[in-house]
C-alpha cells in the first residue's frame, strides 16, 4: 500500500511540473473548455414498466427477460414526485396456471423480473409503475402534480394548440397540472375528409406547447382503443411521472382501456413528445 501511495504521489508531482511548464503556467488550465452538458440517459435500455402485487410490496416487470441485467433497475415511480428504491430478487418464470392477465390477482402466475420495494415504500394494489436504472432520470427533477377533473381549457390555450397543430380542436379536457401553471390535457381535433380521426396529449407551459399525436381509425366503436365508443377523455389517462431537465419535460403516462392499459414514458424533443418506452398490460376480465 505504501509503495502504491508513493507512486501516486510521484505521478501527481510530474503532472504538476508539466502543467507549470506550459505557456502561461498554471493559468493555462483555466483555458480548457467547459465540461460538456450531462448526457440524457432517459432511454429505453434504462427503463421498463412493472405492476404491483396486492400488497404493493413487489413489482413484476413487463419487458425485462431472463437474459437482461435486471439488477441495474433500482428505482420505481408509481405516482408523480414519489420515486422509491427497489431491489431485484430474481426472475419469475410463470407457471401457466393463471388467467393470462397482467394483474395483481394473477401476479404469482405471470413471468417477469421480480422486484421488492425498499425502506417501507410501496405501490398501490395493482398499480402500474415505471422502473429504471439509477442514472435514467439523472439531470431531471421530479415535479409536483395535481390531477384535474376534466375541466375545459381556456380559449387562449386552445388557440395556442390549434396554431401549432394547424387543426381546430373540438374537444379538450385537463388531465392535470404540473407545478403551478403547466397543464397536461387531452385534445380531440376536427375531422378531415379522407383522414383518420386525430387526438393528442398536450403539455402547455407559459412559454411553450408540446404535442403527442394520438391517431385513431374510422371504426366508431373502437376509434382509439378497443371498445372506446369513439370517445377519448381525460378520465382515461393517469400521469405516473412528471419531470423536467435542461432539455425539456418528461412524462410517464398510463392510458386506460377496456382490455387493458398502455403505459408510456415520453420525452420532449422540440415541440413534440418522443416515445421512449411503452408496454401494455392485458387486464380484461
């Protein structure tokens, strides 16, 4: 150990001598370029979706396989601004004896990477959660969020959305509010002849508007989701996570349907949301 320390000290001395011999002496170090901005690690290979057992103390992944390094996943978020620690506890093979539904009631029969919640934290019964590596959300700050009651958007906000999307909005409802003045909403746009129906998720801040298109089809019984009756509204959505980095906003979003739920992680790219991760839960009775 002493020899190692002595070698390190000699290396440090040599480095100092080299630096002082550079033009301008030690001040030459101050001319080095500033560190590059932190790399955005909110990516598919750092994220997955899971759901909780009835007690909320265990999570079962939807996308991780036995070949994946599931031990990397050490954080879960099941509702806004409340991340907590998890630990991988092996891979559950599934036994084929259940209902085939990805629900808490069928939890022990389904396959997936298994996680325990830590330090007394837990999810709600059957709750969908986003699990991630510790670095996935680095650079992001989780933000407070309040669920809305489907209130309509203001006329000013609607005009902003219509201007950016270049399409008239015919229905709009608030899903919730991030912080004090950032709105998350669902919007249905005016039909156009020869085109499929179009809706969208919008995030509106005082300064910008961010869109995610939700294209439908011409089946009036199942326009956006199976058996939706051609209806899309705020009550079909739940925000799981709301966060912001220097590069923009990120959302975790759950979309409820008759046969099951779709869960997304979305990341801002300019004035659009990019889908980073997506999994579906088959839950139909």
